C-alpha cells in the first residue's frame, strides 16, 4: 500500500470547534509518567505540551525532585510522586489518555513504575509509550496490555523494539512488525512516519532546527493531549505529528534552532486555525 | 424573579478610578489558603489571580512544598506553611478577604486547616469558599460562620453542598437553597450564575476554550482580589465573574484553549478600561 | 527652605553614558540582605531591581528557602545563606552598596543579621536601610554606623524611626529629625519626599496603581543599584525615586495595577533615555 | 603578525544551513560543569546559552541545590549532581564539547570535580575552561590534557594563568604564553581578543552595557554550543565571541544594561541570519 502524506484535511476533520456546553471533563484526563532525577526536564516538556494541546485535566507522576520546577512552569498540572505505586495505579486507571516514558529512565524503579502502569490500563484507554518505556519493554520483553497503544520510537528505539536494524526498516518490514505489535507506531525520523494496520502515513514537514533534546518529549505530550480529546485515535496522532513539525517549520523561518517549549506555547493558535470553518 | 444578565454597567459602577492618596492598605489584605502536596498548582493560580486583580497585600498559606514554585512565579505573595494553625488563625483574623479551598484537598490536615479558618473569621470579612473546602463543608456538615460568605461551586460541588442533583438545580430550587445557606453563590457552568438572596444573575460570556484545569482556581483568586477592594460584595463578585470570561472570550478568538495564567496576566488591562470615564 | 521637585535635569546629570573601557567591577558590588521564610518575595524583588538597575555584581544573602526561587527568576544573582554570619560580614565589607531590610523580619535571627551588617560597614559604603531593618533599629535603639546611610521608610516606619506621629510629620519636623539621624531619608508616600541635610525634594509622579506589596522592595533594590554606580549619592537616590514612579505612571496608562517586577523589567530602557544626549 | 578583526565572513563560513536529514546527535553532546551552592546562577546562564546556541543534547553537572532552578528555566537540560564523580567521568567521556568552570568555585570539592574532568577528556574533545577552573589550574599548577582546549579568561584570570601582569599583556607576550599553554585563548576585555598559535583576532564589538555578572558564563556556554556543532574549533570560537557582543550591541541601542539571559534568547535569530545565502 502506498505511503500517504498527512494533509491538513485530516486536521480539519479532527480538530473541531468545541461544543459550547462542555467542561474540563469533556476534554479528558491525561496522566503523564516519567522524569527521574536526571531527566526531569523531559516530563516537564511533555506535560507542557499536553496542557497547551488542550487536555482537560493533566496529572504528572514523576520523581519528587521535579515537582517544584514543573509547578514553577506549569501550575496547571497536578503532580504526584511516581514512587507511590498505589496512587500511580489509581490515577492510571482513572485516565483517558496515558503517556509513559519521557525521562523515565531504565533502572529498577523505572521498571516498577512501567509495570504498574501496564498492569492497570484497560481497553478503552489511550496509552502512549515513549522513550525509556520503549527500551524497557524491549529489554525486558514485557507483555503489552489490551489498550489503544501508541508507540513513539525514533529509529534506534524502533530497532530495539522491533528487532529491525535501521537498514532493515523498510516500509514492508515496518508495517509487518507494527501489525505484530499492535497499535499505532510513530516512527520519528526525517519525515516521520505513522504506521497503523496496513497503512503508512508520512509527515511532509519537519526541520533540522528541531534537532535538539526534548522535541520527542513534546510530541509525546501533544499525542497525549490530542488522544484525550479526539475519539479517532489515528487522526489524533496524525494531527499531533503534523502540527508539531508545522509549528517548528514556521518558527525555523527565523530561528536556527527551535526549543521544544517554544513549540508548545504555539499549539493553541494552530489548533484554533484548524477548528475554524475554511474560508 | 427573572434572571438578570451581568452587564458592563455593574463593572463601571464597581471598578472605579483609585484615589490618588491611597496605599496598599487601601486595597485590602487577601489571604488565600490551599494547595496540598498534589494540588499545589491550584493555590499558585488563585494567588496569581488575586495579585493581578489588584489586591493590596497577598498572603498564601499552603503546603511548604509549594512555596518555591509560588515565589518563582509570584514574588509579590507572602507565604506561610498552612500546618502552622496558630499563624493561620492570626493571618486569617487580620485579612479583609479570605479565599479557602483551591487545591486544599480533603484529608484530615485539610479539614483542620478549614476548621481553623472558619473558627477565626468574623462578620466583616469576605470569605470565598472554593473547591475542596466546599466538599469538606458538605461531607462533614460543618457549620458556617457569620461573615460575608461566597461559595464558588461547579454543578457537582453544588449538588454536594445543596443536596440538589443536577437535574433538580432549577432557578427556584437554587435560590431557595442559596438563601438557606446565606451569602453569594457562584454556580459555575455554561453561563455561570450568581445567586444572592432572591436575585439570580447570569454571565453572558464564557467559552469552551476555558475548559481546562485551574480556571476555577483563577476565578476564586479574582473574587478574593475584588472583594478586598470593592465594598459592595455582590458587585465585586459579579465583576470578577464577568471579566474572567470576558478575557477568555477575547483570547479564544485566536486560541483553541486558554490557560488560566494567561487570563490573570490580562486582568489589569481590563480593569483599567472599566475604571475610565466612558467616551 | 522650599521643597524642590525632582526633575529630569537631575537624572540627565546622574545617568551618564558608560565609558567604553569599563567592566562589571566599574559598576559596583551590591549586596542585598533580607527575605526570611515568610517574606522571601521581598528580597527577590529587591534583587531583581538592583540587577535591572545596572549593578555590576549582585549578591543576595537570604534564608536558604529562597535561593531556588531567586535563581529561577534571576540567575544573575549570587546567593548566600544569611545565617552564615561570618560570610555575611565578609561580603558586607567587600560591597560598594548594601541594601538591608526587604523581608528581613524582626525576630532574633533578623536582629543578628542586621547587627552583623551594621558592625561591618565603613564610611565609604552606601547602606540602604529598608522595611524590617528600620523597625529593628527603632525598636532596639541600635546605634548607626558611619557610612553613606539611606533610609527608605513609609510614613508608619518613619513614625517608629523618628518618633514623629504622622500628623507631626511636617516639613520642618521631618528635616530636623532627618538631620539628627544623618543620611538621606526617602519618605515614601503620595508624592514621596527625599530629605537630605536642609534640603527636601518631592517626587512629582506616582500612581495608586503602585499600591501593591513589593513596590518598596523594588525601590530599595533600585537605590542599591544606583548608589553603586553613581558617586553622588543624593542624585542616585533622587534618580531611583523618580524613575521608579515614572515607569509606574507610564504602565498605569493601560493598567489598573502595576506589579513591582513589571517596573524592574523596564528600568534599562528608561535609564538609556537619560544617558543619551538631549535632542 | 598583525591583529585581525573578526568579521562576518568567518560567521557565514561557520554557521551553515543544517542538513535536512540530521538529528540531535548531529549537533553534539555538550556537558557543562559548574555552579556550587553560591554561584549556581553561573551554570544556569552557561547552560541556557549552550541550548539556545543549538547544542543537540545538553547535560549539566552541578550542585544539587541548583537543579530545580535550572529546570524551572531550561527543562531542555539534563542534570546530574557533580559530586557523583563516577557519573561525571562517564558523562565527560561521552561528550563532544565540555565546558567547565562557570560558578565552580575553588574549594576542595571544586578541585576534585575539575581533576576528574581533566583526567577523563581525550584528544577529540573540545574543552572550554572558564572562571574558577582557570584559577584552580593556575593555583594548583594542574597539568593539562591532550584535547581541543579553549580558555576564556578575563585579564585578571589571564594574569593568574599566564603569569603576565595586566601591563605585561602585550600582543607578543600573550601570543608566546598562549602557544606555551596550547589551545585557543579568549582574552575577555574591551575588544576581546582570540589567540591561537601565531594568530590574534580582535572582536570589533562590545558595549559597557554588558558589564554585569554572568556575561562571561553566557559566552562560555555559547562556545560550548558552537564547538559541539562546528568542526573548525577556531571559527566556532570566533563566531561565538562575535555574536555574543553583536547581540549585546544591538540590545544596547535601547538599554542601559543588557542581561546575560536576554542575549541567550536572541542567539537563534542571529545564527539564522548567518546561515542564509547572502542577498
């Protein structure tokens, strides 16, 4: 099957005018899990993206070291120590959309956190698996739950998850492995691809000005925010991938490097454009 | 009695040019109480709103975990650990306007804090009861002090406080229960209503772009700031409700979602407009 | 002697073009001391003002609780725990300009800090005494060191320091007491006055939009920054007082309330105007 | 040999359009080490500069006291306690470009950190030695590793490092000592000079509005970011020196003092201009 470009048509179809009589519950509960003592910035950036992407209620589970910095940037987030596995389980179960992985790390604590999350998710929940969570699943051969799974690997992480070396990552092989794995794969690279069942979509945009730490965390947070709001999970993911690079492309007209948080701050303006009737 | 719209006439009447020879004491002492370890962002957002709304002196009592993030955002606030019940009582007694509830939580500590506050308030003080404080009053059937009480429930909190299920929340029932309870009720919903004695006011504005965590905390902080400055408590509340959604409506012309702190930062510009002679 | 208005002529005379071959040492070492656990915001705001006012090197001694919030806002400042009295003494002695008092508090620790500072200053140093430091000097009848002293009381603090009740604060009485005390008095009120020897200056500007917590801390920091840079201490103080309210007046054209940190961020643009040749 | 001015030609040659098919690894791993309990702001400012200068991945090793403030400003950075010498060694070895010194201090801990770094670097790595690290090397007569060394002393630090008093710092003496030391010397002063082998370059720009604490830390971070991205180390250093003062000169048209972080935020826009084809 031919690779399809992601187009603005998908975004106009997905990002609709919000109904007047709605409230924060209408736009979903997003729970983000990650940020150990060294990679706290990753979960801060993912959380920032989820909130600017319009999530109704956002809770972040992280190392307690990161709580103050997160709140200093984003008081809109609720925060919980991710070592409290009981509360982690409880909050995971109550979420509409879960993002696990940004800055999570790969030590024993990280593994316990991931296992608790995977054990708690159910079939109606969206679960975005990013960064260290992908590595942990690959290295510990963890079994995956029944849920609306989304994986957001870059090529090296995809290699570890799929077993395909980068040179083996052909469209046919990628599709085959993605189907085995189940869910949606966001394969991050120059012209990011989104794989779902037999379909492959390619993102037309993207710029080397995005080549800086935290871009992936930001995308993961956007995917969390969009999947919480928009029922069609594939379209939610495609829209997040598209807008993420679209904002970067626009900022890169004037900037040699674009910082991840600069992208997040622009999200509401871009979403607004797609929600308006076309003129 | 018919439901009256909140109009700009009330705001022009309320938000007057400040007298030249005045000082910070003229604009009141606001004390905000809330923010446990998980919901610290709520009290940060409420405090932010109170300060931008023009409160003369603002003190926040919260879990010590939240002090650094609050100061990193708003050095204008003074801060105290809310576990120090003696100081909490003392500061409560010295306030003109008290806001209790944003992110307070509902555990035993939260209850002690609330009981200390309620025991310390007196008849001339404005007391805004929000969020968890409403739930604690409902669940523990706490008796209410003689004071200028303002409740800011959303529909589910109003159900818990009034005993009226959402379908029972008719104008007649709401008015009856509000009068039993005493004080001013801000019933937050699509077209928020303000109930006072036999009167019901309805806010014409509001947008689903506001449907994100922290909007209510921000409104509570604005109510605290306005009731500290403007003697007519009903008009102060009506003005806060109106400007809160007016700013959001304006920002939503260009944004799919509006963050609570974005609203707070705009408050001084909007208040200024209402304080000017009409041309 | 007649009260003289502070005019722009004094500012043009004081804020001169910086010499090309200069370095941060040229613009002075400012040391600010204050900020206990409750009033940490005060020293953050004073430090912010000193840095934006152009101090060459700025060190803040404060309760360790405030260090992270200060750095999150102003990484330009160096920070030290003010309980380390040995280091406090050492840094005080090395400073060109010292600001003591914003948020210092009045407990025993605060008193030890103040006494250490007063014991360490010498005749060539500028010492701005603000807020709680004024109260401590008044209540403990502390003797004042030989130094370039500047006091920045509001009317109630001036009452405690001078013994003059507000109704007794006539020009003649104020001048007499100011001369007994020595140094420059900045008497903060509607149309702030600056008293020095037999002279009294009055600030033409000022707006009730400034009537919010932290304005005085910001002025104290500006005085610290200006006295470190400009040799004529009286003119430095007059310039700080004038620009502080000038910025507020300009911002207040559009804002009902002006926050102290908004003023600080504007200082470099205003100073620049006065440093240019007049056209 | 004549002193050559740094010109825009070097910048256009150095800061090239990024290749489309690149990723964060392409732009290097920068590791910054510094920031003790008192000088934490220095490493925050250096880190900020490295990230805005386009480093692919940035890790900061510092006193744990500084982690939250750093993350509150720059979630893009990874952070590690610099007392963990094993991890410090490991991260140093994995870096493309190392910056050591901003706010490091000169106590025993600082010395251990510096010695660990110097013992770990290898010939292909860029190592920028700034501030306290220069002083420690001078005072402990530490031997220097084989690496691409860059020293960023101001005149007093250069005196301590080279043994040349400021009056002895003639072009001939400076060049002789720089060649003995090896590497590139950035001699910070009015019209900063860059010494490399027999060549001396002079920066045409610079303004006394830069005479404020943190300017040098910002330059060190920029040098780290540029040397990680651009293979020609001399040109990378020259470009960083030029843009740093160019931004300050531009901002100083309107500002009496320019803060270091204001410079960092402008870097991407300036780099972009040099990466475009000349019209």
